[in-house]
């Protein structure tokens, strides 16, 4: 039986999170606004208006271009991409064609199996978004809010080999966009959109077969499911002796079915020509350097550094660098704590991550700062409080904003290490439970846990449980 491999390329459109649109001063993000409320003569393409390029769009696109390891072009041009569609009021989209902002480049994906896959992109360019149409019981409604929203388009080479790799690419791209702070990268809100080109060939072959294009996938899970479904369909067709036709397919998430859409325009249909109303983008050295000076350490580099510098398992490093604020938080806590990064990582991955998720805010915005977390771990290490008091301190600090030391003092949470005080309570517990003492003495050793629990309860969790256990054992041996 022939074994097949999939050849997948992804075309992504990324909505940059600028305040205003790319060529006018309308508000860019309309997610919560009624239709046709953020529009003006420029983005609606009325006669006689001129576009003015938003500088921030170029700066954010350059940051992405640098992070994608591309060759940033000192000069690039805008072009008109002509097509007639109701959501495009000008009758053309301002895009970049043969002289894009950046060429080449790649994104590296750390794979769960431990190796790194490099996915190439051909080019990266800037363009404006089109509007939205929807059918409303026989009427066609148009919303121009999205016209002129700034986008970056990137197309990968045919480098992805499975639906999982395609999903991984999107996960890493989303991480990078948020890390750079240039896009919310929320697929459900169309900040990150993806079309997938899919073909198959016998494993190991070096030619490309006709491909189909999947559109309208708006979550990473949907991308994975749609590609997997299409790979299986193509294998089925080929095994049955049929050819693959270059269809454009639309994913129906509810039914898990791919539907055939209109046939696609070819490049020539777009009649590209230079946009006469805009000057080329000239990235002079000084401007470029200024933009790149704000490029942070990238997620993959930080992930590798955490593994080597802090001796973290890959699993920890991956989670801690999933988001920039969390990775900064971790590093600050390690510096304050001063030793054993793995111990800090454990507290972070168990407790801080949960707090962050519950509150829906980045780690950097917690009132429980990285320094306070380090202080709490130190209080536990130096035996001032026990672990469970330490855990309860996390919430108390977060709610009050007070320092851990202050709360320990105010609430008298310091652990009781006073032998006599603990001995008194132990004696009390044993006196109150003659039945349990009898069972224990007749061999039910498991009751020790219960006795310790009673002591802890009476002392409101402040007793040193090791010490309590030792004293109980001594008293029960009598
Ligand atoms: Zn406008
Ligand atoms: Mn495009």
C-alpha cells in the first residue's frame, strides 16, 4: 500500500493592533461597534480623496519582519490589486506586489518530539483589509468598518507536512505576534486569518501534485480538522483512481464538511499596477535602527536560554515562555529568590498560572509581584511558615496588595516551633480521642495522619507537622 505525505502551505493575514486604520484616521478595531460606524470618505473610496500612510503600521510590520528573519527592503512600493466585489468600495485593494516590505524569512517551530522545524516564508507585505458582507434573508448587507484596517500578509512555502504541524505554526505565530505586542492575534475575532493549501504525494517523492485551497477557518482547531479532513479526502480520491482538482473549499465547522466555493481568480485577473497616490516606503537606516531597538528577545531564544541558563525541563521552559509577561515574571522571581529556578518554576506553573488564568490578566499585572512570590518561597524555606500557609498567602497578597511579611505579622501566621505549646495540644488531642488511641495501639498505624490533622486544626495550621508527628509518636509509645 502506498504511504502518502501531505504538502501544506499556509497563507496568513494578520491584523495589526494600531489605533487608527492604515490610510485614514478612522478607528481600526471595530469588534464591538455597530456596522458602518468607523468609516470616512478615504476608507470608503469616495472620489477625490487621498490615502495617507500610518507610520505605526510600517513600524509594527518591520518588527514582525525582523522576528521572522526576513530581508527587510530599504524601499518598497504599494500596488493596486483590482477586483470587483461588493465589500471593496474602491474596486481595488491597496497592497504590495512585486516590491514587498520584506523577502524570504522563516519561523522555527520547536516540535514536541524535541527537534526544531524551520518553516520558510516567501515574502511579507502590508495591505488594507476589505469590508464584510453577509446574507440576510435574500438581502446582501455590507459593513465597511473593516475597510482600511492594516494587515500583514505572509505565505509559507510548501513546508508543512501534517495538520498538526500546520496547527503548530499558527500557535507559534500567534505567540510571536502577542510577544511583539503588534496584534491581538485572536483567530475568533479575525485578527489572525488563515487559508491552507493542501496536496498529497507518495511519501519521499519530490514533485508537487495539484492542490486545493481551504478558506474560512477561524480557529486553530478548525485549521487542524479541516486540513486533516482534506488530506484524507485526497488520499481516498487518489486510491480510487481519481485526479485531484484545484478546488477552493470552505470549511463548515458545525458539520465538519468541506464545501466547494467559487473558482478563484488567477494573478493576471488582478491587473496589479503601482498605486499612484502613495509614495514608496523608504526605510532609512536611522529609522530602521530606531524600530529594531525595541525588538525584544524572541520566544524561542528565551525558551532555549531558560533550558540552558536555569536548567529547566523543556516542558517548563515552554510554558513559562508561552507568554512574554509570564516569562519576565519568572525571571524576576528567580533573580530575587537567588537560587533553585526549578523551585520557582513549580510555584509559577501550579499557582501563578492558575491565578493569571482565573483573572484573565498578564502575570505582570498581578498585585502579587514576582518579588512577593520570591519572598513567600523564602518564608517557607526558612521555616517561618509552612507550605500550606505559603499557598494561602498567595491569594491574600493578591487581594490586599500588602507584602507577605506584613500579612504574616498582622495575622500571626508564623509557624509555631515551640515544643511545649505543640506538646500541650498533642496531649489534649489524645485525651479527647480515647477510641482512636485504642485503635492506634492495637495496630491501626494509619491513624497517625488523623492525629496530626487534629493538632494542625487546633493550632490553625501553624504547627510544624513534622514536630507534631514526632511528639505524638512519643506520647503514644508510652
Ligand atoms: Zn476611514
Ligand atoms: Mn491578502
